C-alpha cells in the first residue's frame, strides 16, 4: 500500500536541511540504505521561481526511520531557511522531494541519508548533485555606430564601424563572432533596405563598407541568438553630394 506524507518537518542546523521520514515495517535483519537516484541533476532553478529535486532512497525493511539532509559543499554558503518538503514512500523506496529557489546557493550539493532500525543501529549513504541558476538571455547594445565620411561624394566608399556589447552582470562586454547587418533608408522613404553583413571581432568591434549613392540614414542591426537578445543602433545620417546614381 502506498503511504503519502505531506509537510515533513525541515530542520536546519549549520546550513543543513533535514528531512525526516516516518516508520517502515520491519522484516529484514540486515539494515541497509542507499541513494538510488537524484533527478533532475542538475537542478535548474528559474529566476524568481522554484525547482524540485527528487531523491530516491532504497532502505531495507527493518529501517524504522529514514532521514535525509542536503547541504551545499561550499562551507561558506549561507544557512538555509526551513522549507516544506514531502516524502512519498512505497515499499523500500523513500522518495524525498526537496524544493530550491533562486535564493539558494548554486554549485555542488551533498545529499546524506541515514536509516535507523528499532535497536538504534544506523546505516548511511551519500551522493552529490548540482544546483544551477537558469540563465536568461543577455541584453545587447550597438555602441559607437558611425558611418563616415560625412558628407561623402556620390560613388565613393562609405565605411561603417561600431561595437556589439552584451550586459554581463551589469558590465558591458564585447561580443565576438556575431553577425551584424547594415541597413539604409533614403530621404523620403519609410522602408529600410539591407546594405551589408559583417562579423564582430575582438571586443565586439565591427566594420563594413558600401558605395554612397543617396543621402539618408544608416543603422546596424544584431538579430540575437540563443544567449543574447537582439539590438539596433541609433541611426546615423549621411549626406551624399552629387545627386542620385543607380
């Protein structure tokens, strides 16, 4: 028969969260306990959210009590606050569910399980798992975008330069190896037309060139990828001397 207990007491001592299971039936004489599975591993905690890890413990029938504690391996990690957890026991399986929030330390954690029989004899097993913070996409910006020379004569080369940067924990760092496109909107037009593609180098720097044929605005566009959001530069106006040439 499946027994389900909700709201186990979670006691925190010295940075350790202790989860205590109930009583199991006694049948075997050789006390034995092992951590059979930890899932998921790593535990990925979303920003502002919660993620739960299930720790499957197998204990022999003579185990009267099973206790699980989890703590970060980093001894400098802050003490955890008490949490509500639950235990799902079926036969020799004691499955502990432990919630994590984005306020919990990331890195390697150790799970320690202790089984106790009716005579007070104990058996212990340990295993480690990882807790990670889910990384959202980093914001980007295109800085110092410039089209030059300005003014420029019709048919002459027009150069573009700028820097693609990503926000890394408050610091703007250059993004290398990203594709940036240059677009043009001539005077009197509402639409943008593609001009050139280029790839960022060390420090996020990029350059590109085209021929100047008509006055108008240019801009640089980064579409983004799996790790970064897209961004668009401020437009830069260039006046072309000599009229329209097609």
